[in-house]
C-alpha cells in the first residue's frame, strides 16, 4: 500500500482519482496544467506508486487521466524510479491513439526508456500525423516530441 507523504491522504483518490483536475490545453494555453501536489505525491512514492498508476493506464479511457498519469510516469523516470521501462506492454495500449496530448507524453517516455519495441510505433505516429490535414484548433504539434524521440533512438544507436 502507498503510504501518505506530507499529510497527503491517498484515500482521497477513491473519490478524486488521478487526472480529474487536469486542465487540458486550450486556445489560450498550449500545455496542460496538472495538480502539482498530486504529481509530487506519486513521484515521491517511486516504485510503490507503480501498481496504482499501472492500473490507471490499463483501465482508464479518460484522456485527461491518462495524460496526467503519463506525465507522472515521465517525472518518475526523471526522479530515478526503477522498473518503468518494464511497463512498455502497458504503454503500448496507446500506440495507436489520435490524442496529441497522449502522443506527446508517450513519446517523451519512450525517448527516456528506449525500449526497442517502441521505435516502430513512434514512426507510425509521425507518419499518421503527417498525413492528417492541419487542425486549426490544435494547440501544439506532438510531432516535435515524437520526432525528438525518434532522433534520440537513432543517435543513441550510433554512439561509441
């Protein structure tokens, strides 16, 4: 069981699960706003939080919840949490998504964990996105992160 940190009560997630306070990008802001206290809570739990977050990714169909959970996972990688690279089968559920938000955070994770199986889906996402007409309501271009992840895969392969 995940133990509370800094008087933050995990039981509140029973009525207010991760991702329910996310503010998605809009015409005035091209980035998400996350509940930083919630994010920090899970990041500080490190490996102990992985079962809960994995369950969210396996069961949720809520874009905001998935986006925040991927953001938390990305921050956990930055914080040295072990084992996230083993979660590729969970992340791969989103390899065919059309959500630019999910694509962006997924590509960021793939860039860091460098699982060989993720390279093909990254290329597919980039091609799929390039074949779609430009959406004037899109607030940012996920292809920047996807392309960066692909370049990271390629450049890391050529290092000596």
